[in-house]
């Protein structure tokens, strides 16, 4: 098993294969346990909580920076005390390795 944090995202133009249920389970085991996968294997999300608004904004900016650096952009919702991050490979209709790479890099950044 390769360390997700050492990888970079591949260009998603429909040719990156979506992950099987077994691959999703294997990759999720490499992430912080607070990450959740929807029932259809289409999205990977995590809610971060903070004491205040500014830290939630800073966290959203960190997610935006990491996502842009990898070329795989998260959906981010934030407000007072929270930042909800969701990764999905829209063009595939299912999770790809890119989603887990980005989540792993975010885990490392906040550790």
C-alpha cells in the first residue's frame, strides 16, 4: 500500500478509473477516522469544528490552497465554528484515488 500523502493527483478527464468498494475501504483506512463516505461511494467528507469564525475561515482557505495545488477541488462550506469539506470526482460519478490523496494531504496539514 502506497502512502497517499506522497502521491499527486492525476488529471481527471474521465479516464481515471473510479474505485471499487474494496479500494475505497482500503484507502479510507489510511485517513483520519472522522472522514465519512456516502452510501453510494460518491463523496468523502469531514466536518471540522473550531471555537470561532476566523479559524473556520483559515481552515477553508487551507483546503482551497491544497485543492488548487493538487488540481482537485473540494466543496467547502463554513461558518461560525465549523468547516465542512467534501471531495468527489464529479466526472466519474464515484470516488477516485484523487479524493483520498487530497484528504490525506489535508490530514497531514492539520495534524
